[in-house]
C-alpha cells in the first residue's frame, strides 16, 4: 500500500512538472467596465457584471519563467435616456479579453510569488442596442452598432502579481491584474458615457 501511494505521488509530481499547463481562470472586476453620468439632457446608467471567466494555457519554462495565454469573458449592459423626449435605449454585449503574458516565478518552495506583464486584446461581440421612441415606447429600433461605439477592438498593456500554490498536480494562482487600454470602446460625444481605459481585476487560476 505504501509503495502504491508512493507511485501515485511520484506520477502526480511528474504530471505537474509538465511544460504545458491547462486550466480555468476567473474572478471579479475591481473597476467598472463603463462609466455613466447624467449631464441634464442625457442620462446613462451602466451595469457591470461582477464576474470574468475563461480558459487559460501556460507554457512553463526553466528557471521560473513562463508564458500564459487567456481568453476571458464578461457580460455588460447599459441604458440611456434623452430627457424629456421619451427616447430610451438599452444596450447589451459581450467582451472577450485575450492577454498574452510573460511570467517569472520566484524560487520559493510550495507557494511561489510571481510577476507578469504583456499585452492584451479586447473585442466586443454580440452588441445589440434597442432604441424605443414615443411616449409609450411604442416604436423599437434594433442595431448592432450603438451610437456610442468608438472601437469594437482595442489593445493594451498588462501588469500583474500573484502567488502560485502548487498542490500535487494542481496549481492555484490568486492574482491582482491591471490593464491599461489604448482606446475606449465607447465614447459619447456629449460626455455622459464612456468605457474605462483603466481595468483592475482579482483573478484565481486553477491549472494542471
């Protein structure tokens, strides 16, 4: 029995030491996806979904180095009202974020602090804006290109730090990540609504 347990642990250690790790990464945004204000004529409200999730893959290199690629998904929505006109809008969509990060793990046993940096692409998919007109909101017009849309895809740079806890064949990695986007997805010319170029997230990765 002892020999069998030793064999299982040895095999598990060998699997964990593999050069490629696959897993899932998820967490919560610490900043809002969009910023909305009321300027007297236009009144916007936004709803930030408090989750972000997706698959991850990591190439584990010698000397503590590595390369990680993620595909992270979030849902967003916002509403708009033109004061005194009876015109309202409701917009929904999906954002897919694709970071490519270089990582370095510091040489400590079991729990290894790490730093990460790289670039990311963020792409909007499935956009839909319903505009209702009339006092009873009787008329509805739908569009896949909201009037506030500035760029459907943007790029940015990413910085992060975390802790890689290695338990048998599993790596558990809590992380704080910051992204600075190069352009805004949404930009209302009247100044009432725009997307956030500064993004902070708390993420946890589970990989094998």
